[in-house]
C-alpha cells in the first residue's frame, strides 16, 4: 500500500491549536510580522465554533487581528431549505461568540448552493440579507446564553495545543532542526505534513485503535464526519457480492485537487473489502497517475474531483494514458462540473466525460460496484 498524502487534515482540535501556535511562533517571533488566523469551515458543533474564537483569543494573547470565521461548509446538502437551517444555526453562534469575545473575526453567511457549486451573485446577496436577520436574533439571545461549555472547550484545547507546540519545538530541536530559522522550520513542517505531525507531536493518549495512533483530546468535526460516512457506506462494500468483485483487485485512487475526504473514505471502504489500494493522495498530476498505472497491475483508476475542472483534467489524463498505451477503466466522481466558454457558473460535464470514455459516478452508491465489476471484466477481455 502506498500513501502520498500532502494535505491531510488534523483529527484532533488540540493539534489544530498546536499548529496555530507554531505558525504564530514562526510568523510573529521569528519573522516579526503580525499573523491573523481564520477558522470555521470544517466545524459544525456550535460549542466548537464559538470555542475556536475563544481559543484564537488565547493563542494571540488577547490581541487578535480578526480575519474570518468561515461558515460551516460541511453540513450542507442538496436541499436548499435545510441549508437555510444550517446557516441560521451556525451564524447565530458565530455572532454570539463575537459579542461574548470580540476578536474582530468577520462572520460569513454561506449561500444555500454551497454543496453544489460556486455561488451566483444573487445567491450571495440572498445569504447576506438572511444573515442580517439572524444578527437581530443573535443579539437578542446572547445575554441569556450560558457559555460555560464553550469556555471548557477552549481551556482544554488551548492547554493541549501548548503541549503540541512544546512537543514539536523540543523534538525538532533534538532532531537537529534550527528552530530559530523560519525557512528551515517552514520547510520541515511542509515535508512532514499534517498526518505525521499529528502522529509524532499530538497531545492525545497513544492508542493504536485510533487514526494516527492517538485518541484525540477533542475530535475535529470533519474527522467525525468522515467516520460517519464510512459507517453509512460500509453496507455497499462489506457484503459477499461486493467482496467477490473487489477482493484481490488492485485499484489506484487520486484526487485532482486539494479535496481529499472522499478518497480517504473510498480508500478505507475498498481496503476493508479486500482491495489493494494505491492511494496517490491529493493534487495529483495526470502524468503521475499514468506513471503509476503503467506497471500493468492496476485494474481500475478512481478519480475524485471537486474544483470545477473535471473535463480539463479528464482530457489531460486521457492524453497521458494514451501516451503510455494504458487501457484501464477510469471512474470519476465528486463534483463533475466546469466553466465552459462564457458561462458564468460551472456546468455539469457528465456527458462530455462519457464521450472521453470515462465512467462518471458522482456519488458512492451500489451502481459504483456494478460499474467497477463490468469495467474490470471488459478490461480483462482486452488483455
Ligand atoms: C472541505 C472543502 C474544502 C477544504 C478541503 C480540505 C481537504 N483537504 O480535503 C478546503 C477548505 C481546503 C477547500 C478548498 C477549496 N475549495 Co472546497 N469544499 C469543501 C467542501 C466544504 C466539502 C467537500 C468534502 O470534503 N465533502 C465530504 C466528502 C466525503 O464528500 P464529497 O466530497 O461530496 O464526496 C462524496 C461524493 O461526491 C462521492 N465522490 C467523491 N469523489 C468520488 C470519486 C469516485 C470515484 C466516486 C465513485 C465517488 C466520489 O463520494 C463521496 C461520498 O458520497 C465543499 C462543499 C460541500 N459542502 O460539499 C467545497 C467545494 C467542493 N470547494 C470548492 C472550491 C471552489 C474550493 C476552492 C477552489 C476555493 C478557493 N477558491 O480557494 C479551494 C481549492 C483550492 C485547491 N488548491 O484545490 C467548491 C467547488 C465548486 C464547484 N466545482 O463548482 C465547493 C463545492 C464549495 C462551493 N460551493 O464553492 N475546500
């Protein structure tokens, strides 16, 4: 099994806080510049959302340059009416958190289209008007709300974050890194990546049953969400029929861009069903895929894409595969859209992808297994 993760996220809020402290150490102490932190995008729990504002207040020693508390981007679905409820909930808390602890972070009412595509100007304006109305409610509610659980969260996470910072600085120094040199520090952290960083310097108890070998002090919401997805989709893969299709297969998976949750989930599900996964991670170049696939053993390629460049990427990948004379079925999922010619918003490119002989499958569903089975069988005929 190969891993080339570059952009993996943290599973523990303590590591997020420790990393933020480390960034402040590098930018403010070593470089003498002022640092602003934003947070929020991958956080749904109101206690954590408000709590992060308090944690940032501590990290910046009560002198925070507020930037942005992003909207809760991970709770959205395709249902606009439900999405309005999501905005109402997180925004109420974000505004109340600013009233309780005014760090100056701007709040962000997200458009209801968040899970589908980049928003139109109309949808942005609608969200801002909605946000204004929520502000009135938040101001009315704030004096009556008890923030003790939020203070508990921030106390716990800030203190564990400081031990992550200390672990990192002590161990890096022992390993011969000049921790007074900002360039060396940035380089080492980049090479290490969040996954190894969390495993080595994390604050949670060592426990092999948890991802990265540690129990999180407080699990991040996005980590909990990924685990939930794995539970929800397990039935599709963990059954005798699927196993008979997937067991012993060798399948390559990669993300075209920075979005990597889907590939982490698919990797976990297929591995458990007995598939040997070659996981190239995030932001993978088409050429890299062709090189890995040219060993002759890979039976299918799974591409996950989100950035609105599905077609462009598919064309480049097809070219690279053809150059190496590789005939392997390519299943492509995620957000299959792209801006074409003079369209203001990205449009669905599923039919274009089919014309390139790729197999679009935006969601994980039973059809995915059947698709894989039939395509792998077809490929076996070509050999
Ligand atoms: C998390 C996230 C991020 C994180 C990514 C962190 C990480 N390391 O993964 C961060 C904050 C870094 C990020 C950045 C950006 N993001 Co973003 N992001 C999201 C978000 C909120 C969730 C995506 C996600 O992880 N979902 C959880 C996973 C499990 O679900 P999923 O991805 O939908 O996958 C499911 C299916 O699609 C399917 N699937 C996915 N892949 C595959 C593959 C196969 C083979 C199969 C069968 C199925 C399948 O299976 C999964 C389970 O059902 C979405 C909005 C949303 N709510 O969906 C925007 C979103 C995808 N991002 C978007 C954009 C534009 C960006 C940026 C370009 C923004 C910017 N201007 O900087 C940057 C990317 C920069 C870069 N260099 O690539 C847009 C894409 C717009 C579009 N295509 O029209 C979205 C839709 C937000 C929006 N409305 O504008 N993002």
